[in-house]
């Protein structure tokens, strides 16, 4: 156990750490060992959120009037604090969410880099000069912040996702009310401590933990929250969008994926196997960009399958804190049950289980939410495991004859977040880039893995058709103002 175990984590409102007026806390538990508490977190109520929204509203004007460079200075300081506390934050993340410590460290380092990227963004251009038809006038665009932004985040990237939403919100002059997933509220509190260490003015960043149906819903409904940025499930995302639309607030949604990898007959099969495993099974498959459908040309199907099974068989499952462990547990009991439910459905609908499919044995794993890395063969397009997001370490192999069929199969999904192809042929690469309906298309690289300086988001049901990260973030977190000045 580390030092967080006995700690009670509070809400952060108006620059103060405060207990919820409910007086209630809930334990955040370790999915690798359900008997271990990582910390106690606030089970907040609507009044706590109201107080946070009022604090954010009160701080908004002064914050928006600072120069971008001055706001950037705060983000650089937050980045330095997070970097200094990288090991502590990453350890809390592994203990609270289950991903392995090297992955958690990588994600925390990414949080540092995101903060620095957006700190620099405070010095970059925000508008264009557009020639007016009146030769005595100057016309240009500038950007105005939305005001208060509500940030609702999931548990699968407890540092990177909150940071890639809060950092651009702040640099473009908004104040923030943040509701992290309750499953990873301890990690979230440590991130907020880094903002506190940076000396942000009171009320600029606020955090309230609690149930999605209570605190998330209160953000959706709050009249003083002008924008909501959300990552999570398809179902909740749509509720957020509809609620925001009803009261005229701006919203941005990042939701599910059912990401395919195409393995063409001319692929480097070893590379394709490595990338399929890394993209599909790292973080126990709990990424919206995770590889889920593996579409393989028949000419190399058997060889690819053999190589894949050999490597999957070598995966070591266990506590993410232990050296040599490659795959940790599912993040929660509910997530484990969901994954096992999909595996059952796959078997019932006639897919052939090639490996995994159950809970691993062994006394030391008994108290964790573990599932075996799982591969299904003979998966057809209409099966549930080929259609719905599983969010677990489950790969569905699908055999096709031609590249056209592969592309058609890959596009036969409601989601369109990320997709990969493995091929050496430039024509196949170009066809994939052109035809694949996904916001992120990757050639000879795994489907997961997002670069913070590039736009990120999906087509079809995967997002609200907006993009996050990189300079694309300015589109959500600001409104364009067109200025006409007549001398
Ligand atoms: N696209 C992605 O990155 C993610 C997708 N998921 C998908 O969602 C499934 C369920 O995971 P959950 O954690 O339950 O996701 P979720 O969508 O319920 O939770 C995401 C966030 O929304 C909040 N929330 C929940 N209900 C809400 C409501 N009624 N109003 C406002 N906010 C609400 C949660 O507290 C959390 O902060 C997973 O199995 C996976 O398929 C989950 C996490 C991330
Ligand atoms: O693949 C990544 O690095 C990011 C994935 C992601 O955004 C998510 O799972 O929510």
C-alpha cells in the first residue's frame, strides 16, 4: 500500500479542498485486489456542483482577461508539478485503474507534454485578417472563450483525457468544472493538486466527484456552464449531447469505437501480429481506439492466426505494479462482467473460441477483476462481438478474400474512430486512406496511440463530429468573433 490508502480526497472548489455537504464518501478500490482501498472519495450532491459552477463563473472574467502567455505560465507550472510527481501519480493510476505501471507512467508523461503543448498555444495566433470590401475598414477574426466549461471524463485514461480537455479549455480563457469518473477519482485529485501547486487563481479549476447520474447530470443541466466536453460511453454521450442542446450549451462528445485492423496478403505478418496485440490487448483492451476486429486476407489467414496465438499465449496477466506483467485486470467488476458477457455471446452466436475466454486461475489473482486475453475465430459481420464495443481484451478474427471485401467489412460498423492496415502496397494504402470511414487511419501501425499535437476524433457514431487535441481544440473551446473596424 502507498500513502494514498488512508487518505480522504476532497472536492476542489474555489481554490479550497472541501468535503461534500452530503457527508458521504466512497472507497476507490484496486481492481487488482478488491480488498484494497486506494483512497476515499467524495460522494457529492448537486449543491456541491452548484458551488463549483458559481466559483468557476466568478473567476471567468479575470481569467479570460489575462494574456494567453500569462495563462500559459500557469500550465507550464502545472506540467512541472506533474512531472515532479510522475511516479506517485502513475502508481496511483495503476492501483486505481489497473493498467500496468509502465503504461501509467507513459500516460502521465503524456499529460506533462499536453500541458506544455497548450502552454505554448497561448502564444500562437488566434485569428485571420480577411480583406473587407470596404477599403477604409479592417476586418479580422478573434476568439472568445465560452465561459465555464464542464469536463466529464472516463476511467480508462485518468490523466491524459482530463488534461487534454482542461489544458485547452484553460489556455483559451475558460474556467473549468471537472467531474472525473468515480473509479479513478484519486488519480484525478492528484492531477488537480498539480494545478493547485501551479498557483492558478481560485475558481479557475474546480473538481467535484460523485455519481455520473448526479454530478454529470448536474453539469448537463447547469445554466451557467456554457460548454460540456465528454468522453465515455455512447449511451451517456448522447444524453449529454441532448441535454446540452436542449438548453443551448455547446457540447463535444468522444464515444465508442469498434476499430478494425486489416491484414493484407502482402503484410509483414510479424509486425501485424505485434501491432494487433499491442493495439487490442494493452490496457486490457480498455481504449476507445483499441483494435477489436482483425480482418485478414485468406491467403495469410492461417499463418497470421498461428503467429498471433503463439504470442497471445505468452502474455502474463497480473497486478500492473509487478514487473514483467503485461496485462492488468479490467478496471471494475462491472467492466469484467460486461467483457465476460460479450465472450459468452460470442460463443452462443457461433464464433469459435481459440484462446482465453475466462477468468485466469491462480490464488494471487482471485481478488482481482482479471480476464484472459481472448481470441475468437470465424467471426461474421452480424455477430454481436463484431458490432458492439466490448472494451476488453477480446480479438475477433474475420476472414476475407480480397482487399475490397476487407474494406467493406471494416466499414460495416456504427463507429468510425480508428483503423489500421498492414500492407506493403502503396495502392492498397491509398485505397485504405480514401475509403476507410474513420477519424484516425493508420498504415503499418496499431489502431491505438494518439499524438497530442494532432486532431483526434471519430466519424459516424464515435463522436459529435468534432475533434480534440492539437490546434483542433480551439474550435470547441472558443467562439469565433468577426471584427469589423471602420476608421
Ligand atoms: N470512448 C471511451 O473512451 C470510453 C468508452 N467507455 C465505454 O462505456 C462503457 C461503460 O463505461 P462507463 O464508465 O460506465 O462509461 P460512462 O459513459 O458511464 O462514464 C463516463 C463518464 O460519464 C459520467 N456519467 C455517467 N452517467 C452519466 C449521466 N447520466 N450523465 C452525465 N454523466 C454521466 C461518468 O460518471 C463518467 O465520468 C464501457 O464498457 C465502454 O464500452 C467507457 C470509458 C471510456
Ligand atoms: O489511444 C489512445 O492513446 C487514446 C485512446 C482514447 O482516447 C480513449 O480510449 O478514450
